[in-house]
C-alpha cells in the first residue's frame, strides 16, 4: 500500500521559501501534512485581539503573548495557535519559533473552525502533552478550558458564564473574566 509522505517542519519551511507553497497561503503543518486553514470570519480577528490587553496587564513580564505565531509541537507539527502564552525570553524567540517547553497556554478561537479545532487540534495538543488549552466558540459565545489530559482525553472544566473568570494553570493566582476574552 502506498502511504502519503510526511514532511518535517524544516521541509515545510523550505517548501515555503522555494515558493512551492505561495506566501500568504493560510496553511499549517499538522502531523506531517500541510492543512489548509479555515477562512477568517469577521469576528475572528477581533476575538484574537480581545484578550491581548488583559493578558498583558495581568501578566506583565511574567509571560509573552503571541498571536497566530507558529509553535513547534514536534518535528511534524507546527500549528499557529490563535493566542498563546509563552515563557518570557529577552530575545522574543528571534532564533526559532517557540516549542512545547516554552508553552504556557494555547488558545484557539473558533468561528468557522470549531469542528477542526475539536477533532484535530485539541487531540494534537493532548498527544504532545499540553496540560491546558482554551477553546473559544464564537458561534455560541462560549469559552471552555480543557485541562490535564488523561489517556488521550482532554476533559473540560466547563463553560463559564460571562460574569465568571478563568485562571490559567501556569498562573493560578491570575483570573481573567470571560467577558474580557469574548468580545
């Protein structure tokens, strides 16, 4: 049986540099294949920007906030989470993209991509050992924190109401009101 060839993240970068994959094409390397990303709806960019200010204000220099920056999860996967909290580094990751060891919290903001985020990206984060993922469902104005994956499952901690708050596992003393995260 013929198997599809898997590409490493380094090979993906060379394909982009050589123009095989056009610059600006919305793709992400997931488990060795380039996946086309969902089109961005009108609310998605606003949602991605909304938590920036509260995260910066609450965390200061304790963490870096990234927006749609590539994250090295493995040699075959380098997705760009919509929002990510990273270990603070003076060089702001100038030498290479952040890796799993640098990751404090990935967040995915789902407008047209909810099924993909739940069926592909969430299990990818689980398989690579990410302890927590925040998933915002724009269709239903809900945020859900998935925490402490066990045996391939990633149980959620519930769907908080807008007046409630969530604290990242990496910063349990810092709470963010759901209304600060949902525009």
